[in-house]
C-alpha cells in the first residue's frame, strides 16, 4: 500500500495539506481529483521525494519502482524507439552485460532474468505503445529533435508506460494527446497490472479507468471506492445527509437554548438549565459539505440568426502554398449545428477549422458563406497571444473603446473576473483563468459560428461542466475539436471525421469511434497501409522490396544475434558436459560438481529461450515478407 500519514504542507501562506491521511490499495487505479491549485501536483512531488512535508510521512511498498513523466520534454539525436527502450533500465543493463559476460553461471543468470522480464519482446511492446500515442512506424525511427515539445511529451509518456513501474503517477496525461491518443491511453490504463494514481479532469478517463477516487478538498484527502460517477453520487448523498444533520442539530440547539432562556431564573429549574448550557457548550458543530461556487461561462448568442446554411462547400480543397491538405470537401453547416471534429493530429483538423473561419481561402472548388457571418475562434495556443502585462480589464477595454469603466467592469465580471480580479495581470492568472479570458474574448460579439479547439485544457471538472452548460445554451453553431469525449458526447449532435485527405460524416456515436480507433491502431501495428489504388509498377515494387529489406534489417540482426547466443550457449554446455564426464568429477569436488550441474540446467534453459526467440523472430520475418 501507498500510505499518506498525517501530512501537513504549506506553500507560502497557503495550507495545502492539514493532517491529510489516505491509504491506496495495491494495484488500485486511483483518480486524483480536486479544484485547480489545491495541491495535487505538489502531492506527486512529495510522493516522488522532490519535496518533504512539514510533518507526517509518505511510505511506499518496499522496493516499489515509481514511474512519473518528467515535466521537461526529452530531446537529443536519439530515435523515439531507442529512447523508450532505454527507459527499462534493468533490461538495458542486462543486455549490455550479456555482451561481455564470460562466466557460464552469470550468463545463465542474465538470460534467465531476460526471459523473466520478457525482454526480447520489448521492441514490439515499445512500438505498440508509440503507435497508440500517434507515432507510425516511420516516425518511431526519427530523432526526438525533429518533434515539437508536445509530441516529445508523448514520447516521455510512452517511456514511462513501457517501463511498467509498480506505482504509476500521471499528471494530466491527456493534455498533450488528441482524442485518438486519449482513447488508446484509457484502454491501456484500464488494464494496467499495477498501482496507478492519475490526476485528471477527463471524466471519461476517470469513469473508464478508476476503481477509486482520491479527493483533495479543504486540505484533506478522502478515498472513495468506485469511479468518478460513483464518487459524485456518493458525495452528493453525503452532502444531503450532512445538511440534514446540520438542520437537526440546529433544531436541537434552539430547543436547549429555549429551555435555558425560559427556566434560568427559576430556582426549581436552575440545575436543569445549567446542565443544558453545558450540553450546548460541548456540542461540536457539524460542518456542512458545500462545494465552492463555480463561476459560469457566459457565451453571448448571436443577436439575429442567419438563414441556413451559413457555410456550404462544393468540391473544395485547402492547403498551404501549392500543396493541398484536404480535398473533395462537400459539406454544409447550418445555423444551429453542433459538430464534433474527429481525426488524429496531423490529419488536417486545424487546416479545416481555418477554412471554416475564413482564415484560409480554398485552393479550388467553392466555399459559400453568409455575408453577415461572424465567427468566434478559440484555440489553446492563442493564450500566448494575450499580453502578459495586460489585465482582463485592459483586454476588454480594447473591444469596448466607447464603453464606460462601469460597463467594462460589468463585462469583465460576466466573463468571470469580478472586482479586483479584473485588474490582475495575465501573467499572474492560472491556466484555467487564461482560458476563461480567451473564451470571453473569442465570443465577445455573439458569433453565429463558434470554433473551439481543445477548450478544456487547464479546466477542472466543475469548470468543464459549466462550459458544457454554456455551450448547450448558446444559440449559434459550434465546431468542437477536443480530446474530451465527455464534452463531445454532451455537446455534439453530428460527427465529422478528418482522415485520408478529406472530411466526411462519421456514421455512429463516440462508442463506435472508440472501437474504430482501437481497431485501426491494432491493424496498423500489424501491417503498413498499402497505396491508395492498390497497384504498383515494377519500379514501385523494387522500391517496396528495398524498403522492406531496410525495415526488416533490425529483425534479421536480432535473428543473427539469437543464432549466435544458441551457438555460444551450446558451446558452453559442451564444456560443462565435458567437465562433468570426468570419472572423478563428483568424488574429487562434490560442491563444484553440484554447481556445474546447476549451471548445466540453467544453460539448457537459456538455450531453449534463445531457440524460442529465434523461432518467433523467424516467423515474424516470414510474416513481414522477408
């Protein structure tokens, strides 16, 4: 068990933990929830040993291996697949030692341990994890330095998952993932065979993965059994019960006080009155469980609806320079559509959103849009465009040049920045507050069409619920790009899939899309996608054969290495048999003879393991057409 005992910790003047206690069962999958800024990441740092508590302790199971994604994105010239493989320190060390070991006993120990940790299937496992997180076969062989910070954080996540720690700590793991990667990760974590503690505001992840919820509130920790939906129900029931107890206690207090007030002056009742006064003094007040208020989102609806369709495309294509990214676009958007945009990162979702918003012109075909169409565009990266020295007040004032101070401050309050909060510098706002400000600015004019690209990053669960409510009240059209399946299910009426160079309607719901993504990932792990028309010229075939030889070269190398190990172990076995065959082997030195016998058994096991590996690799090569 992971034990948190009477933990107290302050960050400046703020008390984050006050005698907080919790015990996480072995192999539990625990969702760690609480409002932003309450101290969840700080607890991770204390579990990892980066911070020490003021008082109390955190104890881990003996020899437990801890895994956590580093905050800094990895880099360097090494390939993705090598970086992930190197995360298994024991495997890396054993393989290095196997190259130099000469003692038959140690060689056998190394090979036995490699078999125990399933080391020889490691490259396939690493490739499968990277594929699930969005890296195709070619991308896995590219260097880390070729990728942006967000993609390299995916590689860091892949490395931690591959290392299979006994306690896995994940802090908002879906923030760098698209919906497809999120769906794969949820499926992976739901079957993870060790303890998981994950900070997340993704309700779908918390419902599908978690079997316990650890709640941080008012500097205390409470562990609840069940997923997030179960936790929410249990907490509401407890709140209702507490409110009843508070009401009952207040009635009892009034009854006692009334008795005291009525009979305090009467000599015959003085003793009873004094007794009731003592009861009142001893009565501990029951604290009502009341969640702190969540500020709503206000998304102004368009003043006048437009006649549908507000956008219509006929055979349109869009891209950059002379290279089209998306083609054959024949779609229309009505004035009240709620469309969820699906598709892996890199398929063109952002390009399509820019086309809809009018930020890119079509390269061919026709895109018709209403002449009075106003579009609101929210993208998480636009947070960087906010002036760090500005304030919510100054940003709103830019859009209300003729507004009075009272009207500007009223609009700031409507956006979630009341009173002095409107004068806070952007650089001092939290990630969620910056997203709230950006959302308010994007929807300031009451747009007819609202395009939201990952709007829930940095929002906690309650704020996400407030955003869902606001979106459902918004009377214009909405295009949603999000890795939050719960948001898509709650707000989107239609699903469009960006894939294979175009955008088409996806027939099905989010459950169907989840199955589609997982099946596609599995099939991509088994085979490369063939050409669009399925035909190849002889030159193409030669190039494919050369490519196949290059791709199977590592496999051939492993087969050669396996053959060498079989030969090496067989030679060692022959030497051991030769020593054991001496007539006086057991009589002369029984201890050494017994040791040789044990070495012989271990060498036989190592030979069998190497032969199995050789057979499996040969079958894999045959399947790859090598």
